[in-house]
């Protein structure tokens, strides 16, 4: 059975991320992946796929907002969405939004 | 002529719940490249065979197909790895043009028996037999008609499966044996449970990850919550869960028959001389444009195919910026691309196929800038589709639910079409 090119694709899909929390469950650090372009000796970019990635733990300097989203609860546990969102300011001044999937207990980063 | 399929060869799994449920047949030509190789050289039938992609600019050759029953090798695997596991396997170059030509002939033969045929992949086609049952009488007669249409033209191992969805029809076809058909109904969950995850039509790396998690059977996946599968494996995980539970709502999309004009010649001697090759192309284009089908019409694409002496077949596609309505227009574009192409070896023959036939003779430009931009975009998409053979993966952002609490529901990517 072959895959067919889809006509509609999701946008800004969340990606799983590693988060360290304190005893209260609040995030204190987030691991982000940075793509580093690999340059040749002459300073020209190499073809796609030659880049390397680096994951780095960044401390949370401030939790700017916390809110919960509870959707599709009427469709049962299989389809229910229950998330606890955190708008974070990291110590490099970068802003990220992460959430904890309360049903599966997995952390995700919400795309911007 | 006795049909190779009879009512006694019809196997069924599960029970029929509703006579009106959707009925789809999957026509499967298993190991198509291997079957092609065996038809050229019967001695290969009893040998372990690995069919590999030809020598290209890519650094690694991969396995395209293999002989039935060969273990330790799967399609898509690196050739080096496959041969290290089967040192006695015979290596055969994949003949993609011949495989595509054979596939096209099978699809055309199917369309003589049933109207709606979907070309899913090389060697896999889906047929909507729901309405056709009224024409032929019952499922058995429909399958007989399909098998007759194909078997009268080709001496191939063809399997037929029937189910209420494309997925179940495909699984049924995989289970069927030569000259039998198999039918799965909506109550076939028990049957699906024992199948390996390698049958799923998802990324191979996702399948490897699932196996690392201990999910080796569809039953292992079906027992997990759908949300957990989606969280861990993304969209592939959700798809796997649906299919493991026999859920497939994808519609059957009948293919659009494309008109083509094809001309062929054989060189007296194999040649790499560009002048000889260009002369051959010019001759073939002259013949093609003299055909009644191309009278007052234009072509958007030209495909060149040739058998290369002691090498894999050579294929070159030329998509015209403007539809070509004459030999000279087409030849100009082909020569331009040929100048920057390396012929891989002496050509033994040459085939020119013109497709994307259109009746356009003149263009009327719009004076409104926005409409002109949309027209230009539509033309570009059409040409790109001709070049790559499927709708181009170009999307625009479409706002769906701007006030949704779930951020990824607010917008989506919608594929552009011409």
C-alpha cells in the first residue's frame, strides 16, 4: 500500500522535549537542539544533511505564564487533550512555550 | 479459455455484516522487478536474486526488489549490506522503464474490466468493485473479470484481495496465493493482530523504532492507547494504530488516463555520438508530431528512454517551459538539456514519449495583476507536476480555527493545486 502526498498537513506541530522540573513540577531547565551549519574550508555551506546538531540545557529565568488546555474531553480518553502550558523566558533571553501532556506525562515544545 | 480463478479459489476471513459496505479490490503484482528479471532469464527463478538500483550520482545503491523467500534483506536496504548477508545472491540491475511500462499495461488492462482504478504504487492497484458487482453479478464474477483482463495479456503472478477498505484489501492480497483471491471483512481484527509491523506503509525508521519498543505485531500496537502512539511516533504512530485496528477511511482516487504519443527506433550500432543521438531524437519527434493525436495540440513534457549497452537503462525527462506544438520547439528544449547531460554509455535504442497533451494554441494574458499571478502560479504548478509525476509538495498557510485553544489547530498547510 503506497503513501499518497497529503493535500492538508499540520502546521506548528509540537515536538517532544526534555524538561527538568523542581519539586513542585515547575520547569527549571529545557533541553533545546541547535542546528549548526557545517562549513567547508572555503567558507561555503556544504550540501543539506551535512549539518550537525547540538543539544543544550538552558535554565529557565522566568515563568511568564501558566495555563491549562482541556479539549475533546467529550470524546473520551482516547482523544482527549489535556495540557499544562508554560510560557518560559530562558537565561539567554529566548522565549519558548512548552507544555506537559497530562494524560501521557510527556513534555512537548509548542512551535512558534 | 479457462479463467485461472474459480469460485472454489475464493477464501474469506470474517463474516459479511452489511451487503452495502464498500468493496475494494487490491491487485498486487508481488516482486514486480524480480518477475521482470525472471521473464528475461528463466535461470534466475530458482536462484536468490537481489534487484538493485542502477549506478547513479547517489553514493549508495539500494535494494529495489528481491526474490520471494529471501531472508535478511528488505527493499530499501543498502546493497552492500544486503550482499553481505547473502553472498550467493545474484545481483540484477533494476529496469525501471520496463517496470513502469509493464505497470501501465496492467493498469490499462484493468480499466477494460472496471472503470475506477487507482494506481497506488508500482505493482499495486486498487479497484472499486462496489458498483461493478451489479454489472457482473457477485464478487466472484468481478474477480474473474479482473483476473481475465490481466491474465490474458501477461504471464505474471498476480494476487487479488478484497476488503471494505484499501488497507484490508491490500492485506488480503498479500495473504492470497497465486490464482486465488482473499477477502477480508470489517471483522478481521483477529487476523490483523498477528501480522508483523513491517507490513505498515510508514517510514522504515519509524518501524525500527517501534520494534525497539517491543511492538513487533499489529496486535501490540492495537492494544496501546492511540494517544500514546501519536505522542511517541507522531503521525506515523496514529496511522499505525488506525491500520492495526482495521481503520482506513482513505478514498479510492481513480487515476486520470493520460494521453501520450510514443515513437521508437533502434540504432544500427550502439552509439554515444551526440550527433547520431540528436538525429535520432529529431526523427522520432517528427514522427510523433505527424500523428493525428498531436494535430493542433501541444505537449508539456518529453521523456527519453534508451537501453544502454552493459548498463542500466537511461531516462531523461524534459519539461517544456511553454507547451511545445512542433518538432522544432520540442527539439530545441531537448537539445538544451542534452548538452548538460552525460550519456552513461552506448545507446542501443531510443524511445521518445510526449505527454501532458493540451489543446492550447495561444495564451491570453490577464490585465489584472493578481489574476495574472494566479495564472502564472497555476502554470508553474502544472509544469512541475509534469516534471515530478505527482502534485508538487508546495503548500500555503491556511487559517482554520484562529481562536482554537490548541495552537496547532489554528492553521494548516494546504497543498496548492493548478
